[in-house]
């Protein structure tokens, strides 16, 4: 007598095989998730470091520019010099806000993991039916 003669044993072996495959599938997906989380962390840290460096350099440049405008325009009047600086800084702030809002639109967090989970769900639903 073989194991196929007993439906209970063949069903048990099949469910054991299914559980093993599901565990391997889950392990692969968790590894993919961790790899993508590490890549996202690295991208965020790099973006933060670049943004900080950019902010410091723009601040220093703004200080030098402000001093130059004040020195050049002081004979015309201090209010004109301050007005020119105000307009320049507001325009720069609006431009920076616009660029930031447009650059964040394309940021897709953990896209590969979500896509793989969708594929897995579709395959599982086909398997169930």
C-alpha cells in the first residue's frame, strides 16, 4: 500500500507542500521589503544631506548678496535696498516651493514590494478559484 491509497496522507502531503511554498514566498517578499526599505532610507539620507548642504550654501550666498545690494543701493535709499532684497527672497522662496512640490509627485515608496504583493494576490486568487 502506498500513501496515495490513503487520501488523508496525500492531502496532508499536499498541504505540507503548499505551506512550505507559502513560507518560501513570504520569506522572499520580506527580503524584498527590507532591501527596498534600506534603499529608501539611503535615498532619504542622501536627499537630506544634499538639502542641508544646499540650504547652508544658499544662506551664505544670500548673506553676501544682501550685503552687496545694501552697499550698492545705499545711496539710493535703504528702503529701496530692502525692497529689492524682499522681492528677490520671496521669488526665490516661491521657486523653491514649486520645485519641491513637483519633485515629490514622482516619489513612489516601496513600489516594487507593493507590485509584487499585487502579483502574489492575483496568483493566489487564481489558485483558489
